[in-house]
C-alpha cells in the first residue's frame, strides 16, 4: 500500500524552494558560503556593504543548508511560481 511517504522530499513535480536572501537581514558574515557544497554562494560587495549572493538559481538543489546555517534568518526558502 502506501508508498506515499517517501515521495515528499525529492518530489520533482513540485517547484523546489530556492534560497532568497534578504539584504536587510544579511550582515555579510559569510557563514552560509561554505555550507553550499555546490559553491553557489559568495559574498558580493554592494556599495560599502557585503551580502551573500546566489550565483546560479538553477543549479541550486534546494538543500536548505545555507538557510539553516544563517544565524540571522536572512535566507528564506521560497518556491518559485514556475
Ligand atoms: S549567513 Fe546569513 S547573514 Fe551571513 S552572509 Fe549568509 S545570508 Fe548573510
Ligand atoms: S539551498 Fe543548498 S544548494 Fe542551494 S544555495 Fe543553499 S546550500 Fe547551496
């Protein structure tokens, strides 16, 4: 009967939530950068501040490691509409 229970984590038919970085919260501490095993995050200077930036949204697997690591709650996982 039910195999329903293990399909949820990797459901490919659903949009994968991707990290959205709130620059109002991001302090540029850089903690999230090494958590991404695909090296998709980097600190970029914007004016006199630094923020974390996701370089390749499509490559991101949505693993959430960066969001969990951020001590300032600056990274929110958001499912894109398409
Ligand atoms: S861990 Fe959070 S606050 Fe630090 S650079 Fe990354 S997004 Fe910004
Ligand atoms: S969700 Fe995972 S793959 Fe995507 S940027 Fe964060 S750590 Fe990298």
